[in-house]
C-alpha cells in the first residue's frame, strides 16, 4: 500500500515532524508504532495511545500541543 503521510491541520505540522517530536518526547515509541498506512490513521493513533497509556482525550490534547 502507498504510504502517504497525513496532514494535521490542528497543529500545522506534517506527520514527519509530529513523528519526530513524538519519538523524542516518548523514547518508548519506535518506527513501527508510528508507521502510517493510508486509511488507517485512527488505528495508528489508537496503537500510540495504548502504548503511552493515555485516554483518547489525553492523546488528542497531547497531539494538539506537540
């Protein structure tokens, strides 16, 4: 499948920049946790959220304030 990166209008950052910030902030995250597959953004977000032990609301707030 084609790996096209999502844009996130809330932050104004590309996924590549967000991914870099997440990896720097949370050393527990690795490339496979942050792999984006077209059409599966929510699944990726749920995977990250679960690994970080965040609620959906906490995760959404965290993503907005990266």
